[in-house]
């Protein structure tokens, strides 16, 4: 069976979160470490175009179709939705966020 390659679309909220993660990394770990971390994270996000089924269903956003999934990178979760024609990256959050906050991600529109 041939795998479909889907377009990866990143929400405005996820884009802002990535910028916030980078800024935090610069303040905490220095520019080089933050750059490496964000570059690796962006590569993994882009790889979702082919590897979107590689990662597990998000346990806080269960559906029959397992459309909400999460990629773990360090202490961060990349929560994405598998749609028919594309992968929608909804948000990038720290793993310590509350379950209520994680459940609210379902409402993000792209």
C-alpha cells in the first residue's frame, strides 16, 4: 500500500508557539542551542507530510478516526490533526500544560 504525501499546514497559534519556544530557548540555553532545537523540531514537523501516522493518537483528544495525534520533541508536544488533504499542526505546547488546555486545542481552526 502506497502512503499518501500530504501538505503540512501550520496554524497561526502554532507559529507563535514555535517563536515563543525559540525565545525561551535563547534566554535559557543560548542562541546556538535554541537554533538547533527549533531546526530539529521544524524538520520533524515537515516530515509529517509522509510520517503523519507514525505518531500516536493524542490521548486527550480521542476520536474514532484517531485524527488528533501528537509528536513529542523534548518536553514539547506538537498536536496535529490528520485531515483528508492535509496535516494541520494546531499547536506546540509544553508537556506540563493542563489537560483542559490540551483539550481546547481541538477548537483551533486553520
